[in-house]
């Protein structure tokens, strides 16, 4: 599995986890915020890889 595919899989896992954590909580709940930040880090890495690939083409 390529690094991009692994990131996509991880993004989906984190997204589903955040949805599960959010149930019954506000968006400002510390647990929800932590899950969102973790997802943001992986999304930023994914976006950086896409930009790099585009620049190389």
C-alpha cells in the first residue's frame, strides 16, 4: 500500500472516530477538539503530499 493510500485509510479511521466521539457532546468538548486536531494533522500531511506530487508533474 502506498503512503497516500495509507493516509487516506488513516483519514477515514480518524473521521469515523471523531464522529463517534462527537455523539452527545458539543464541538468544543475537549475530547472532540483533540480528535479534530489529530485528524487535521493527517489531513495537512495528505494535502502536502498532493501539492508535492502536483509540483513534480
